[in-house]
C-alpha cells in the first residue's frame, strides 16, 4: 500500500482461461481505500496507525534483514584477520547498509510502487502500463463491459527516446521481461536459502556450551525444525502471526543492547571505522582476497529487497519508520559489537554471533535467536507463496493450487505444491551443503542479483515514467551500478562453491515462466486474430442447419470483445448449440471481497439464447462453491438482467425469455471449456518447436480451475482445437 494519492487502477482483459482457468488481474474499481492509506482530516489517527503498522512490519518485512548477524561473519572465509581487517569489514557493512538499505530502498525504491505494490515485477508492470511494450495487456479497454483502465499511459509525443526504443524493439522487450522474471525467481531462491541458513545458524548455538554436539547433529535438528515448519503451513499463520512482531521486536531490541555492551567493553572506538578510508586501506592491503570477502559482507543486506517487495501489505511510511527508527540502528550497533569482540578475539569469526553473547544471557539469546530464525523463515516462505500466487494470477506461471488461509489478509496464502518443493529443496540445502560458508556462498548470489535487477528496472522507471533528466537518473544509476556490480563480480566467483544452486534454480524457474507466458500470449494472439463477431456468428447459425439442443450450457471464454474461435469450432463440428448458452468469463479484482450485487455481470449478445457473463471475485472470495449454488447465482442474475433490460420487449416476450431460461435449466446443465493445442509441424520454426513444445508439456501437467467450482464430472465437457503456429 502506498501513502500517495490514489490513482485509477489498471486492468487486464478478464477471464477464466478456457484451458486452465487462470484468472487475470483485474481492477480496484469500487473506491475502497486499503488499510494504511492516508486520508485528509484524520492525520492523528493515521499517524498512530502508521506506528502500529511499523510495529507489525518487524515480524513480516524485516525478518531476513535483522537476523543477518547470525551468519554474516561465519560465512566469511577469513584467514588470520587483523584489527585493520575487521575495521575495514565493519566499514564496508556500515556503508552497504546505509547506501543500499537506506538511500536506495527506504528513500528511492519505495516511491516506485505500482498501485501500492512493490517488487521487481511491480516495476515491470509499471513500465508496461506507461509504454506499449505488449507484455502486460493492461491498457486495453473493453467498452462493452465498462472496465476502467489506467489513464496514465503516455502519448507518442510524451514518451522518452528510451520508451520508444523499448516499444519498437521486440528483442529489448523480451530481455526486459526475462530480467523481471529472473528477479522474481531470485526472490523464490531467497525463500529456499533463508530458512536453511537462518535456522542452521541459530541451532548451531548448541555447539558452544556442548562441544560434543557434531555438525551432523545440528544439521539433523535444523532439518527437523524446517520439516515441522513446512508441514504446518497448510494451517496458515493467522493463529500464531500475532507472536511474530513481539519475537522480532525482542530480537531487534536485545541484539543492539548486547552490541553496545560488547563494543564498550572490548573496543569503544569502533565507530571510527565509519570513515571510508578504512575501506580503501582494506582493499589496498588485501587486494584480491579483500574483493573475494565481499561475497560474505553482502549478506549484511540480506532481506533489504523485502522492504520493497512487501510494500503491498503495509505502506511506505510504516516501512520507512520501522527501518530508520529500529532496524538500521539495531544492525549498526549489533555489527559494531560483533566486530569489537572479534578485534579482541580474532579467531572466533566462525561463530561470530554466539561467541560475543555474554554467558549469563546465552540461553535466553539462543531461544530468541531460534524463534527469530523461524519467524524469518516463515516470512520468506509466505513471500514465496505470494510471489507464486501473483505469477499465477498474472498468467506468468503454470497454475498451481493457491489457498487463502485468512479471509482478512491477502498475503496469507498457501500453495501445497510450492510448499513441498520448497521443503525438499531447503532440507537438501542443509544436508547437501551443511557448512554455513557454502550456504552463505549460495545466498550471496541471490541477495545481490535481485538488488542489481531492481537497480536496472528502477532506472528505467526514473527515465521513462518519472521523466527525470538522464543526468539526474545517472546520479542514482552509476553509484549503485558500481557498488552492486562489484558485489556481483565477487559473488560470481562463489558459483563453483555453492552459488550455482540458487542460480540454477532461478534460471530454471525464469525459463518456465518465460515459456509459459510465451505460450499463453501466442494462444491469446491467435484467439484475438480469429475471434468471431456477433454478426458473423449469427450468419454462421443461419447458413448451417444448426440444431438448438435442449439445456443450459456454460461455455468458458478467455476473451470478452468478440466470441472465442472455440465457439465457432464447436458449432461447425457439432452442428448444434444449446438453447441457452452463457459465455462465461472470470475476472480477478484487487479487492478482498466483491459486493454481491457486482459479482455477476450479464449482457445480451443479440442472438436468441446467447448471453455473456462476467463473474468477478476478490482475493478473499471463495470459488469453492457447490455446482448447484453456482448455477443458481448465475441464473438468478440473468432473470434480473432480463427484467431490467428488456429493451422494449412486450410482457409476453419477457416472460417467454425467462421461461426459456428456467426450462433450459431443468433440462440439464453442461459446462464446456476449451483444451487447445499448438500444431508443431515441419513448418514450425526451431525456436517455436522448443518453446511451444515445452509449453505443451507444462500445460498438460497443470491444474484446471473448473473443478474448484464444484461442477460434477458428468456435467463437464472439453472441446479440443488445434491452433496453427
């Protein structure tokens, strides 16, 4: 959510996919103001709400960032470090947190929201809504249904040269799309590695008081904790989420207190290291070794991307307040205390967190650290579910089951398939890598690459949408490109040492998303090219001896402006059409619940017995309704539509039309959806053979949305059609 002034939302062409029932992103059109958005005349109330939201962000947004002291120093491959080395490392971490965490994300990135949503894909969506790059059809308007779309798209006169270049270059558009997808996949990789490294680092605290506990035992205990955490996901987090913020608040408060105690005791002058000259001396002294150590120091900024990615669940001001007033000071003081301790105990870096904890509070801190690691893991798991849900909703990922575990919070979702894949991968990471350094190597690749992608996309937003002068945009781009570019170069050397794992997972997921999107777009393009107008369909009915079969037919369509070619294919081959046929489309709206009076929209298509129906639903609405209830809702709406939109019909004709509908319902109901395939033949290009062939494999193994409507098996019918490539 954003604190900015509300603007008209964008929309996508609606609907339930005829093949897999993928609802496309809709429109926040009912004037509902999300929680956390500022309103005039209520300044005091909203100020307190910002404080409350800032408190809640501790348990959701900052879990990964604030628990990073558990594993940063243990992930570094230090060899006989000196006092100057530790001062240089602390200086690097201080300025990384300040420049990337505060200046980049808190002050700049949080302003680049897309209708309150953040993250790399939100930046991409924002670009799509302002320039015609064809990847998100969010600027189309369906006049017949009155769907409102964004009015912020730019005319050809106002577009920048860069915007025009992206519009004209198909290659640039595909590269941009792949970069955005890769950024989302890196976040999923974060969801794999954060639980593994956080829980493993926390449980490793057992080895301090009990040296006989082996690494294998720590790995086994960590795997059991994660196994339990993943198995509990299906129950949702609503019952225990109220504990998340107190746990993280306790962690955020206690670690800097120990940090202050530590640096006052061991090295009171630690803050002289904020001078950048310690960084210069560090690299001059260590040269290549110092550059390689950046792969460990980058972990201090772990989770900073979540500030931007989770923007939609809170608002800009609450995240800014939480970061500047609690998280940033906590990390600066905690790392200062750790570094001060290590200066006096230079060989304790392999256990850089627990060793600096005073003995009297060791076990309380162990409990707090373990709970904080679990909360941080839960935050990333939930974020991964949200990313998958967003991808499925936008038709960028094969459909998987997504269940809302809370009727009040959009972010609390659960995906069984995603959950079990994450569980297996997390446990494999722990058992396969084991050592914290190897997982840290893998983690560093994910952390910095997603930030690098955000920098690239945010620069495009500045130039194309904010219309910032290029010179001003370069003041942002060049420094962060250099800083993050150096980090990227350092972590890429870690690929053979474990960094290959998240990189491989992200590339595979990005390829799956790209292929799925490519296939869906090709099918949509074919349907739009071959759509049938109402007049053409009327002539088709007149030219053939079409039998009007008794009964009521729900024919699921993917397009609204015109009739799907599947309907023509069905009529030509079956030589029949049900007496009452309802072309049904589903539209997903960005609201929690749709008003019952606005849920079903009916329109008469001008042919006897042929109607259009749009069913709208929000993220907290359930489509798991019984078949009969679903049918009665639609038919009741049709009766009301006929009565209030009779357009001059005589009372007799009006009653006949209603009677025809009731009779058709009594005679039987059938639900028809399309199952289309691409024809991949000799004339198909080599690239299409690979991309569309893989798409067909994905399509054949993904879920359909139709069973979720409670439609009995005996009422379902699938119509096949082959599309030319």
